[in-house]
């Protein structure tokens, strides 16, 4: 599995999956998170964009918004059989609306992710734009 991508990278972690995402604008780190989660679950295989789904989540701050967003992505896989591979994210304060594109999970062999966590999570502005890090419990 290619560990380094343009807008995300997998970092070393003892038991779980730690991911760093980057983007010029804040919404781009959420879009990169979709791609990173899909890349991990599918072992780097492409998940087709055959279906669309719209989600909305709110948080008390940027980190809680990221946590709830990741949680919703995992919920869609487990409860609705939908694996998102790309998305367009619109942010308004601590509210997020995302148009997700992906495919039915039954069309892919996917690695199971148990849950999003707050462990080692951060979102920060950098010289190049925005950066976030999060850990997924596998």
C-alpha cells in the first residue's frame, strides 16, 4: 500500500491507523479525510463513484466536527452499506454539509474500521493552508 499521497499520509501508530490530511482550505482537509479512509478500507483499490449521498453534521469546534464527520462516514459503511470515496464539503462555522460519492460496500472487499477517536487529533492552520491528524480504531 502506497503510504504517501498528495493530500494525506499514513503515520506510524502501534495499534490503530493514524492519518494526516492537508489542504489549502479548511474544507479540503475533510475532503482528503474521505479519500484517506476510502484508501485504507479498500487497500488502495479504487472505489467507484456510482452513487451519491448527502450528509450534514455539526460540532462544537473544528475537532468535534471532524470526529462527527468521520463517525458518519463509518456509520454509512456499517449501517447503510455505502463506502464514500470522494466528496465535496461545504463548511459554515461548525456546520458541515457534504455531497459524498461512492459505491455499495458489497462491490468491494473492505477492511473494517471500528470507530473514529479523539486520540492525537488536531486541526491547525499552516503556512501552506490547513492540516489535521486523526486516529481510527481498527
